[in-house]
């Protein structure tokens, strides 16, 4: 069982990407700065939510040939596919219905067919089931780029991160 609390995991999540977000030498896409810092918090939040240690894994850039796209992560629980995470650049938001860039709109039109899809820009999180939002967008309290370890989150984030708000209890696949 994890020794850290929800608040401590969120605080560490805030501290983790800050050096990358502030680094002028970073030349990749803005969302690339968030991918690695998301992996540990997702696993820890899943443990806080009641899953066994090591049960949750994020698999990067999983190709979905039938819809011709690659979400940033596939999520597995005990090696069973249960959902996907799409990471957007900081400040882009977590509601794909409001994206203005054509690439993001086209990608949403492909991804919205998935039954368990978490969208995040590192600060806001939303869960989608077959194109419909489940619950509401959960947003960190504080700016991801500047808050560092002072970052906090509403309790509504925990159900999204550990599957409590998922669309069905069955595995995908």
C-alpha cells in the first residue's frame, strides 16, 4: 500500500514537471513535457483508489490501427487494457469539444469512439465514454507551470485517475 496521501501525490505531481516546463532548451511538443511526469502519479493514485501496487501501467503511444491514431497512453490494470490517456499541451484544456486546432479536432473525432478516455493538459482532467463526458472536468488548484509542490487538486480528481468514474466495469479489448 502506498504511504503517501492524495494531497502528497498531487504535490509531487506539481513539482515533477516544473523543471521541464521552465527549461528553454526543451524543443519537443509542449505535451511531451507532461508525459513522463504523469506516469508515477497515475500509478500512485490508482493505489490510493484501492488497486494493488504495480497493477496499473501506462503504455506509451499505443497505435489504434482501426481508427488511425495513437493516444499518448494505453492504461492497463493487471495487464488488461482498461482505457487511454490523451495528453495535450499545458493550457490547452481537457474539453476536446472546444479545441480550435484542426489536428486536435480531427484527433478527437477519432478518439471519441473509445469507451474510457482521459484527456489532460496537465492541469485539467476529463473522462470520456463513447464521446460523452463522464462527470465534470477536474482542475488542479494552482498553475502547473509555477505552483510546483504547492499544487493541490479537488477530490473529484481521484475518481477520474483511479477508474472510479469509468464507463463500465469491464476491460476493453
